[in-house]
């Protein structure tokens, strides 16, 4: 006779589910599962796990009254259903429950307990004080699909030199393009890890993905570049982000991770001529970490240059400051092509401001040169043609 006993349940958000899936898929190896109390304490103290740098323990401690009641009533061997948005997405074979200090964990992740820090605020709202260890299974197709995409690309290209770039591309600018090309010039395959955060700041992932794909498909040898969604969960948000990024890139198959000196956002970009292996503690990871200096546009050199190779001063330099470019876009202003490629600007503005003009078609045919054939033009095409008018130089 089948047992009618129901498993107990833990309710987790998509961010926790994604993090569990990353670990289960082996993308944060050597961490492959939830840590018990003894292991957690040791990792928090030493910042080492199985001989590899790892900045904090990997535990599951979801907040909430229902979760607290479940965690305090569990016994070793119990099966626990993981519920996300009302649907079972996995289960845990309970081994041990133990108390944690949320403030200590917050500090280990972010390097601060200051609640003015947005990451600290968000994590405190979702972190409880009882953790559960045990073997688990989860289902999360986005990560499974990403792994399959990378494996297929490596098999197809037979790539040996595989470089990874962590990009926010918020928005994609000319300096992003330069560093991608520089990385590609010395690699068989470049994996662009496009950050997919669990916040609503900046451009949505879909808008940034479309913009990046326009660049890859139209201006690069697309068989040598792939875009992978990077589930940018809370564990990557702290001051130890680089260590986790390096582990992720390595476990996806990269043997090089290319970063800028302001790596947390990659808002500025850098010159490949300055190559350094950073953080001595990363040397046992099995992946080379390459840093590069800042790229700017020099109004005397008339091109993008490294700040280390340009002889002209700051007063000749235009910086690729993502937040400033975003302010233009959010105001509906087309950034100059010197900052953002016109096809990228058109894609983003058409997404942010659909049907912003009552009769775009009339404006198009009133202002733009055309063949005389009345064909419906997209909002993106309108922005592209408008930028071309801005760039007409004979009357300026």
C-alpha cells in the first residue's frame, strides 16, 4: 500500500532557485551542494573550500513563517519539496538543520552590514536564521539551456582558447565593442556572459540581449561568439564577485576571464596591452584572469584609445560612462554614434518608447531621402535615419 504521507515544503524565490541550479549543474565547482554546519563554519573562517578560494559558505536559509516552521520540525532523512511560485521545482533529502547569523552572512557576502547598501537590504528581506543541508535536485531550464549552448559551440568550433567576458551592457557602447573585438582576436571562442540580475534597475535583460545580438550577428564572426544569460544572483553581488565569476567562467569551459579594473559593472573598458594576473589567491583556480586598462575616445587621436597609450590629457578624452549614457537614453535622446552604435541606439529606443510619435511614417517620408516607394518603416529604421541626418557634415 502506498504511503499517503506528504513531504514538507520550503518556499523559495527564483533567485534562490537559480543559485541552487548553478551549484547543482557544477558551475560553481568545487562547491556542488549545500554545506553542513561544520563545513559552513570552516569556509566562513578560512575562505577556502577543497583547496580553492571560496568567500563564504553555501547554505539555504529561506525566510518566512512557513519556512521557519518547516525547518524547525525537520528530522534527518525527511524529504522536503522546494516550491517556487506555487510549483514544485525540486526536493531536498534533509541531513541537518542549524542556526546561522544573518548579519554575519550578509557581511561575508557584501563586506558590509550597512542597510543603505541595496544588496544588503534585498538579502536581509529573504534570509532566515536556520539553514538546511542535504542532497537536492532542482529543475531550472535557463541554466540547462545555457550549458547546452556553450557545449554545442565548443564542440562545433573545436575551440582551445576560450575567453569569457562578464557584461552588463547597460547599454552596450563602443568601448564594449572594442574589448570584445580585442578578446576575439586572440581567442578561438568568446563567451559573452550577459548579466541577468534579479532587480529592475536599468534596461531589461531582453532589451540588452537584443542589442548585443545585433552587434554579434551583424558586426562579428558570429560562429566565434556566443551570448549566455548569466543568472546574476545575490552570491555574485558582493566584494568577492571576481572569485565567483572566475569559477563560473572556468566551469563553463573558459581558460581566460577578461575583466576591467571596475569589474563590478564593466561600465568602462580597457586595453589588452596591459595584462596582469590579479589576486594571488586566484592562482589555484585553473583560469587566467586578464585585466585591461580604460578605453576612451580621444578628440585629437580621433579614435578609441587606451589611457595608457594616448599622449593627450584628460581634457581630450570622452569617457564611456554607462550611467551617463543611460540618462540620455531614458530621456529619449539618441546618444551620439561615437558613444553607441546607431543600430544599438535604435533598437533600445524603439523598445523603450514604442509608438512615441503619433505619425512616425509621415515624419520619415517628410525628412528622409527615399526611393519614393511608400513602405512602412519600423521605429528602429526611423532612429537610424535620424542619426544619419545628425551626422551630415557639409552644413556644420
